[in-house]
C-alpha cells in the first residue's frame, strides 16, 4: 500500500470510528475531528486516484481503480449529503468499503490502459455512468437502511431510540430523490453510449448494455409506481436492490472475472 493509500485509509478509519460513535450520541453533531479526518482522507484519496489513473501513457482504468474512483464519489456525496439526508448510519459502511478496496488494490495490481484524451465523448459517457452508479448505489444503501428501520419498527423490543437514524418518511423521500437523480444520469449514460459508441452490442459489451437497459427500465417502473401508484414499503426496497445489483453486474461483473479471478 503506497503512501497516499495508507494515509487515506487511516483517516477513513478514524472518520468511520467517529461516525459510529455519533450514531449512539444523537444529541451531538459530528465533531470537527470528523471533518478534519474525512477531508484529509478524501484529499489523499483524490491524490492517489490522480497518480494511479492518469498515467503519462494513458488512463489506467483497472477494475479496482474504477472501484476506488466510485468509492471516492460515494464517500464524497455521502459526507456532503449527511446534514440534509442524515446519511450518518451509512458512513462507516462506505468508508470501511473504501479501505477494503485500498487493501485489495495494493495486493492485486494490474494495468488496463485507455486513451480517453483522444475520445472526449467516450469520457462523457463514462463520467455519466460512474456518477449514475455511485448515486444509485447510495440509493441502495438507503433502501437497506429503510429495510432495517422497518424491521426495528415491527420489533419494538429493539432499542430503536439509541441509534441516530432519520424518520422513516424522511428516509423514503431521500431514497427517491437519489433514485431520480441517478435515473436521469443513467439515462444520459445510455443515450451518450448509443450516440458515441459505435456498437453497444458488440461481443464483450452486450451484457453491459442489456443489463444497464434492464436496470433503467426497472428504475423507471419504480419511479412511476411510487409517484403514480404510491408504491412503498418492501416492494420499493426489493426493486431498488435488484436494480443496483444489475448495474453492478453490468459495470463490474465480467471485468472482475477477467482481471482478478483469471489473471
């Protein structure tokens, strides 16, 4: 693990620890130690991404590098959104997963060089796809949190008040705000893909296209069902997780097999 990865991981662990303590102290806001820790973690993370992705001979977009780019976006958005959406319960999970990716990339180095500087339109498609996936991943975490809250409410013997969590209706509203934003970005990613990529159904890419389109339909039906038919509860939780799982398979499934399992 190189210098920036190590320092970033340490600060992520500190921030996750403070955020976990905060969950059991609802009367206190996140201390300035948390903000110093997470700002330092994100700064070192961004420097690591710059050094390891933007090479002199192209962009090194290995699966683990892309995952660390995604976790950077998710960590940043989750932290920024905490005050408005109360994402505090998600922060230890997100930060912990980021540290796990840093550990993995230090033991599984690889190269997957691309040249996006010669194809800025493809870069636009990739940026939209990564933003869509990151935001919809946050939505899936909200869905898991919503399922947990539903479970706690149905089992009143559990100490619900000891953990600082948002009200059920607020959480559900936040879930659909993230899904709507992610759906718009996913629509843009698919549209730019069909416009700028010569063959979205070529061998090696067809599964990504089909799974992404199925996920797009699923999220579209979910938004329609919620706003038109008032869908709530377990149904929206299951559909959200299914959509996120399909996008994960579309974006990372085959590359995990090629770059990690078969390498």
